[in-house]
C-alpha cells in the first residue's frame, strides 16, 4: 500500500511516503534551533512552527516521491503520545488531506511507529518483535506479537527516559540542546572507563526489565560540581564517554536478558537514542556474542520523522485494520499498548 505519514508529536514536522516496506520520501522540517536557546522544546513555539511547515513539507514529500496524492491508499498521522498542541496540527492536517482526497485516515501511535520504521530498513518485522524503545520521553522493553494490534510492555523507566538523561547531562556540561548528538560526539574522544558511574536497577532483586536514569544523572551532576568547586577543569570528553557507557551498558544488558528470557532470537532498537553510535556498536557486539540478530534503523530513521508514521500506516492498510473516525482526537498520553486509534465499531 501507498501511504503518506504525518508526524508532529514534538519539534519535528515530518512527512514520509512509503509503498509497503519501501521508503519513497522522508521530508523533515525541525524547529529545534528555535528551542535551543530555551534549553528544551517550548510547546507553543513547536505548534506554530508545525503550522507554518505543514503544507510545504507535505508538498516536498509528494515531489520527492514523485507520486500523485490521488494514488494514496491512506493517510496516517501520529495521534499520540506527544505535545497536545503539536499533535493537533498534524491530526488536523491529516484529516483535511484524507477527507479531501477521499482516503482512509489512520491515527497511529508514535512509539509503535519508532519500531515499525525498521521495516523500511530490514523488511518485515519478526513476530513477535522484541524492541528496546529509547527516546526523549520513553525507555521501554516491548514485546510485540503484532505491531499493528498487540504491543506488550515488559518494563520501562521508573523515572527519566534515556534521551532525557542525555539532554540533562548535556545541560549540566553546558553543551546545549538536544544533548544526545553532542554527547555522542564528545564521547568519541573520551575514556568510557574514566569514571565509574552507577548502573541503575541492575541489582539481583531489581526489576529485570525496568530502567532508572535519574540516579545516574544526579551522580554525573555531583561529580561535575565537585570538580568545579575544587577549581578543576571538567573533562567533558571523559564525562560524556563514561556517562554514555553507563546508559548503553544497562540498556543492552537488560534488552539481551529479555531476549534470552523470552526465547527471542533478534532485537530491534528504536527511538532517538538508537541513533547513538556507542549504543549501536555495543548492541552489535553483545548481540553477536549472544547469537541474536540486531535490527537498528539508520540514525535518520531513529529520530522523529514522517516515514515511520507512514510505515505503520502501511502496515495498518496491509492488515485491514479499521480506519480512524473523522473526529479522531489527538491523545497526548496515548498508551504504547494502543498501536492505532480505530473508529469505534457501530452497535
Ligand atoms: P518520544 O519518542 O518518547 O515521544 P521524542 O520524540 O521527543 O520522544 P525522539 O525524537 O525519538 O524523542 O528522540 C529524541 C531524543 O533522542 C533526545 O533526547 C535526544 O537527545 C536523543 N538523541 C538523539 N540523537 C542521539 C544520539 N546520537 N545519542 C544519544 N541520544 C540521542
Ligand atoms: Mg526532536
Ligand atoms: Fe520520538
């Protein structure tokens, strides 16, 4: 199926077009530079930026794909989770396009999209799919027997998300926003064993699939503060590398344990933090050693984009899932267990 996907859950206006598992277009306009000086995404600014970028980005995607909008089999859109005002812009645009074109509308889950996007890279997802979802707002281990209908959380973070920890540590180091890419860059020049930062929830009695990154974030902040108070220079590269090592060590260890416990022979990693070069390398090493096939999309498909929404929408069409209603709401806290928002069935 030929599907256009619209993503506006945060600060990226993304429009992607796919035909089944084939990526035809991936247009992204980001307002991240506007937010950078505030040290985080400002919801109201994000909504306005989506409004301005929406139509040109859709046009750019259609041009890139070289298709006519009338050929589409459906229009998919992120219905949640995310920033309410930002989501509303995408949902409204998707309704308008779908209705005007006379095509079905599919409100889909942003988190399931972060997983389904891998079909554009590595073909059909195995069933069940074991996924480590690590992003700015979420960190979970998910087992999905069917990415369009059945996604089961095995465990999640009990405090900060992995991406949030990257962003907060970058802020303490005065490296700007977002923190992930810049810490990734500094870490390449640092020693990952320079500082022994804590690995949260890895004790024998801790929940095996839950994560905790707020203790790590505090430990890093305290370590930096002690250096500063002593009038010593902060070794940014070593702090970055050691912090990043602590995060990726816990993520990969728990993901591999979940694969082993559930008897799954592959691991999918998705979400913005899956763009991290050390996480990718460590997962590759550890999966290879454990005989597990690793599936991670290219970095550009890990961070927010419209192609991932189109990928999940195409799967909805392929599996004859019910379309959404024309009054589809934006749901800022749509649970990961709801991969899409079907129209209520008539009684
Ligand atoms: P969610 O998907 O939970 O709704 P989001 O959509 O805001 O959150 P994503 O775009 O999926 O988040 O990911 C953004 C996060 O990924 C940010 O926290 C950012 O710092 C992090 N990130 C991006 N690139 C990297 C990288 N190379 N290394 C580590 N973290 C990264
Ligand atoms: Mg973003
Ligand atoms: Fe995301």
